[in-house]
């Protein structure tokens, strides 16, 4: 921990970029792709409280 603190004094924090920035066209495209992938799955809950993910359409093999 002491060595890490000394490195931070010299190099600064590990994450120093701003979170307020415009989304690029590539990021928008990736976000749309991830959202489309996520819509193909559904989360089921077992009686013991655990969850698991199953495809909404078992015949769809597009992402597998």
C-alpha cells in the first residue's frame, strides 16, 4: 500500500478521464449491439432465490 501511494503521488490516480463526454458513433453502434444481444436472453429465478439466464427463443442460434 505504501508503494502504491508513492506511485500515485508521482503518476496521479489511475483513472483521470472525464465521464462527461459525447458518445462517438462507434460507441453508439456498440451500445445498440449490446442491447440487441441482451434482449435475446431472459433471467429466470429458482425457488431458492438463485437466478440463471436462458435464451428467449431456443431455436435462435444467431449468437451461439
